[in-house]
C-alpha cells in the first residue's frame, strides 16, 4: 500500500521506516528542508536503536522524502498525521499544526483515502480534522478520518512499533478499518516475524499483537488514558517511596511485593526523580484540560503532576542533606537525557536538577552516552562534559546518577571510588544495591531506601541512617 506520513519527528520517522519494513511504499513529508536533505543523505537525526538500519535498508526505495504534502496525499491511500501537538500556556494541546496539515491534505483527496491521526491528540480531533478537510472542498465520500495511536517509547521505538502489545485502530466506517487492517496485516497475521531480515524482538511480548478496533473517539481517549495511567503509576510509587523514606522501609522491596500481584504488575513502578520527556508531562496536562473542557474535573491528574514536581525538589533536598552547603561544591553527574537509551533532553528531570545546582553555585562535570551534544546546546559552558562516567567522577565531592542508562548500573565501583574526592553517591534512579555500595566504601543515598554509610566505620556509627 502507498502511505504518506506527515512529520518526521520521533513518531513519524519511526512509523515511516517501520511501514516500509512491513512492505509498504512510504512518502515521509516534512516542511523542514534541512531535515529532508539530511534524511535523503542517510543521516538519522535521532538516537534510536535499529532506526539507522531501517532507513538505510529502505531509503530511496520504499522510503522517500518530500515537502509536497498535497502530492503525497494524492499518491497515497492512507495519510498518517504525526506532527507535533505541543502544550499551550493553558496546558491544552496546540492543534494548529494538525489543522494546517488537514487543510493541505484536502487538496489531494481525489480518490478514497483514510486520514489517520498518529500524533497524540485530544478526543474530538477526528471530528475537527474531518470538518477542516470538508471546508476546504474535499468530497465527503472520498475520505474518512481514523485514529491509530502510537505507544512507542523513545529508545525502543522501533521494536515497540514492530512488536507492540496491541494495535489500536479507531474508525467509524468499515471502509477505513479495512485500509488500516491491511496496513498492519504483516504484524497481525505474523508474516513479518517470519521474514529472515525482520528486526529482532527485544521485549518478551506475545506475537502476533492483538488488534483492537474501536470508535475514533475511544481510540483518541485510549492514548491519553494510557499515558496518564503510566504517569500515575510512576507518581504513585514515588509517593510510596517518600513514605518509605519517612518510616525507614525499602521501596524496592515494596515494589516487588506489590508488583508481583498480576493485577498491578511491576512495570513502570521504578521510583526516581520523576517522569520527563516530550509525552507524559504534556499528555497528563492535555488530558486534564480536555476533561475539564467537557465538564469533568479530573483532579487526580493534578496530584500526579504535583507529586512529579515534588520528586525533583525532594532529590535536591537529598543533595543538600548529604553535602550541607552547595556553593563551590564540585559534582559529577551521570545522565542528562530524560531517560536511558535516548539523546532526548526535553523536560528532562536530570537537566532540571543540573540547572538548579548550577544556580546554587556548584561546578558540574557531566557524562551522558548520547545526550551531551543536545545538553551542550542548552547548558553551554556552564557544565564541563566528560567522556566517561569515571572522568565525570574525577575529584568530585559527590557523584549524582540522574538517568537510568544501563551502563551506569554496571560501573567498576573500585575505580569509581578512587576517582571521587569523597566517596558519596546520590542515586536518583536506584541503580545500585545499598549494601554493595556500602561494602565498596561509599556513602550511598537513593530514592525510597535508607541511606547507607560505608562498612568499617567506627563502632557506634549506624550503618543505615533513618532518613535518606
Ligand atoms: C511514553 C510511553 O511509555 C509510550 O507508551 C508512549 O507512546 C510515549 O510516551 C508517547 O506518548 O509518545 P517515553 O516518553 O518515550 O514513552 O518514555 P517512558 O519510557 O514512558 O518514560 C517516561 C519517563 O518516565 C522517563 O523520564 C522515565 O525515566 C520515567 N519513568 C519510567 C520512571 O521514572 N519510572 C518508571 O518506572 C518508568
């Protein structure tokens, strides 16, 4: 099938490359000429596992790039809209990019097409998109608007796309649903997975994925409700972590005990310095706003956001408690991305903490396996960038772990100990076992677990302090 994907951000680029891998002919449309030129040259603008491989496999063959949306719409049976829906000052989503794309698509509707919302959009967007396309002269019988929300995570976006738990298609006509079913048939029938060059599976999900067919409104809500629920899970466990700190319990043990209940599940229950990124903060706010607009006061979501903000402040207080004064302190920082596996620093809690510490007069040397370049554009020369975790730790008064990169969980602790001026580690992602850290001579603070002092301290000094 010939497919147009509008917008070459995370979602559009990954979806376009994956549709090509499923055997479709894809035109990826963007109005940013420099981005298009880079893509045509084989450059991949984001750090995403398997994406360079897919783009080089299909570029110039089943994956082409264009700035002509009307023409791409004309040539395609399905047009996926994956442009940004950034937050406005009021907290709702700015739908102006979606609107202008809908206007342009209308000029290309000369035989039957499905216009598919792929971006995260508020409920009722499909109704508006239809209205805009009609207002601009398209024949009402020649198109449908559908919703096909994306659940991919940055860092594992390609495998999330190709090995999803479920594929949700929200359609109000059989004609539209038939087009979307055909597009995803290689996944839902399982034939994609039999191919010799299929991308390998990372997570242990069952294949083929479930196909869930709903109304367009329900599909729009499924996306907002899924992200809000996941954010709520994170805020919930962060609140539990705070209770653990107050009473001297261990949140990791609590998570194990709670998450083993299959009704709850243990995923997205990792406590830390709060969620960030381009999705959860924006989507929780937008869902809150859309509910309010339709007469429901979803105050639970306010609390989810409040706990998330508070979590960063609590971590800053933890640093104060560990180091007393901050002016002039030299800190090593591991992680600037909003999570491991990505170079994305949008709404990164790590970056927020670094900026606060700079304001307090700290000197910072930071290391991130992928996000240093992007962070440098924001932080300029206020931070020194290291080439390894050990270099970041060199001569530091303490080491902070702010992003859950896998490589930060496997450091050579002996080497780290030698690099640091004081053997203090403040871990915002609970990557280490406190007992192990103490045995290696570290004073170790983490989230929702008692702080640990090193082994071999004089008798009478408690190994565990009461509060982290
Ligand atoms: C999120 C959703 O997980 C995807 O399903 C969705 O498609 C995507 O948003 C989107 O709407 O486009 P993403 O933002 O890439 O994906 O990242 P997540 O892995 O969900 O992590 C979000 C934040 O939560 C990160 O800052 C991460 O560190 C934090 N987090 C995650 C925790 O603090 N604890 C956890 O247990 C899990």
